[in-house]
C-alpha cells in the first residue's frame, strides 16, 4: 500500500492521531515493525540544506517513532540505519554519519534506559569504525535488561550479505560435522542470521516515496505486510506510524492460503 500525506497543521495531526489511537485494536498490534528510513537527503535538498542536516533531522523522527511504538505496544522496532551500500557515498558524508551515530548514542543512552528500551544492533558490526563499536557496546550493555521495547538498528547491513555470511557459517558447521546437509531446514539456516533470536517483522514501512526493499531483511520479510508512504523520514510523525498500523489491521493476512485474521 502507498499513501501520500501533505503537511498538516499541528492541530490536524493531533486530531488524526487521537482518532487513529481510538480506532486501533490493541490485540492486533504488529509485534515487530521494521522501517526503511528513506528521504533524509531529499528533505534537506528541498530546504537548501546539506544532506547531513537531513540525517540530523531524521534523528528526531527516530525519537518520535520509538515513543509511538512503545505507546502502541510494539515489542520490536528495527530501523535500517546504514546499509553495506552506503559506504559508496562521498567520504565526507559517511564520516558525518558515523560521527552523528556516535554523538546520538552518547546523547540518547540514558533516556533509552529510563524508558525501558533494550537497544541492540545487527549487521556486520565488526567492520564498523572502532568508535562506533565502542558506543554501540556501551548502550547495549546499559540497556540489556530492559523490557518495554527492543530497538534494533540495522548497521552495515545488507540482506544478500547476511544470507552469504549465514551460508558460510552453516558450511563451516557442516564441514566440522556439527550439522548434516540433509538436516538443514529453514529453521537451521535461520539460526545463522545476524539476529536469529528476533521474530520476523509483521510490518515493513518505507518512507520517502520509493517502493522497493533495497536489500533489507530479504529473508525475514517473506510474509511481512508492506506499507509505503511518500512522507520523507524527517517529516514522519507519530500519526504516520498509526496510519501504517491501521492499514496493517485492515488486511486479511494469509500465509499460503491460511486465513490469519
């Protein structure tokens, strides 16, 4: 599904948000929501700002969305923060993104902890700069016992690379005699993914107007509901998450023909 949303006055947004909250079925909230946060650069260009300022504005959208997800009862929120392809961007932008990530982790750690957020990251983390890995480790350790919601940042992540790495690890296990080829199932392969303990997303949202997966969670979104919106990520408000959940609840989910409500 694709939606288009203009620029609403704050009062209009608040009214829409209240109506949506009242209409949602609390028993059918998606357990795991994944978001491709697209449109930071275009948002900045429209305003004559640098792309980095777009990413900085996107940070505030993360705070709003995480708060809304926690209020709705979503258990896991996975955000596509930096892809394996993003290294191809201009070096100055990549460095600015790494600096912004370290700055944000340091600034938000205590608030995440106070709000009961369990923070984690998944991807090729060993290939990230040392300062980023250290910042990630600190927030993960600080929040590891929290239970209100899990915030999972997909960093240096690519779906094809994840499957390639899983195949390599599985091949090593088979070569070592820990698993027989004939015993390999979807469940066995799933144990070798970056975050095997997390359930698959129920709902995948992409902002910014594009309608593609962009190499994100290729294995995990096999049966996820897809929701596309033209809203650029920095403009993404709580009401937009609620609209996506309302769309999710309006669908008749079928897994190979089974009626799942």
